[in-house]
């Protein structure tokens, strides 16, 4: 990078929300995707207990990991195992301090949280999306059906595709969300893909979030 590019990158890093702030927001009851409707006959699939991430082991600890990538805006996310192929919209925090979500009217749209790293950078990147809207299933409806070993492909505007391998899928209650575990920064590139899940009521919506834990295994 040139000196000016390095300066711009440093400025971007300074503007990113610290993980402690993100974890605090989540631990105070954040409904990451607050517009889930639950208005369809069969609920979304929920993660199997066997798919839980092993909390004792850092997700990035494995041989052959590719080098971390520089910053880049995200363009698209693909999850072949559940037929997801969706454009990605940058999202931040809304006026109330919540992590924002993509507009619910478009069922095939994901959001990349720009307060964290970009997918492929060292640290934990975050991609969010709705499980449903009033018309039916949305982009991450099938997230809970994923299994360890499935892959998430994130295409970046620098032309590179960061490929992440899933090592855990879990559902957490929003009132007891383990922010440090989910969002804690690691020394290798990681990805979290998040949507609503758990039980549903008309009064309160979904009571949990489905979280996919994945680590960078390939760059194309």
C-alpha cells in the first residue's frame, strides 16, 4: 500500500466500533433482526445440538490457514448448501444504537456490519439478514439447517472471494446473548452470519438469534 492508502486504512480502523461496545449492545437485549414476522406455516430450521461450536478451541486454530486480506467493501454472499446468493448492503448502527439490518421489504438482501472488520481481514466480521418478512421466508431462512464443514463465500469489491468453513451453528436467547463469545476478536479471519431464530410470539417476535461460526480457509 502507498502511504496515503495506509493512512486511509488506519482512519477506517479508528472509526470501527470496539468489540466491547458491540457485545454490550447485544447483551442489553438487542434483537439483531427485529422485523421477523413468523407469519408462515412452518418455522425456520433450528441448529442441531451436534452443530454447536466447541467453545474450548479458538475457531482459527488450524494448519494451512490463508493469510488475512486487507480491507474491502463486501459485494455478495453465497451459501451453496442452502441456495443463498444475495447482494450485501453495508449497515451500521441505527439512531437507537442497534446494529442495523437490511430493509425487510427485500427478502434476498444481506447486511455487512461496517463497525467491524471486512470479511477476510484479521478479526471477526459480521453478516446479518432477515429470516422472514410478511411475505414469507427471507435470505437466511435456512441458516439453522447448515452443518459443520459447509462453506460461506463472500465476494469483495476488490475482486477477491473469501471462503469460510463453518465450525459451529447455534441459537442463543436474545436476553442471554454471549456477546464476548460470538463477537470476540480473534487473531485470524473469522465470520459470523446471524439471523433470528428460536421460539416466536406475536407480541415479542423471535426470542433468539441463530449464529453461524466460520473461519477463513481459502481465498480465490
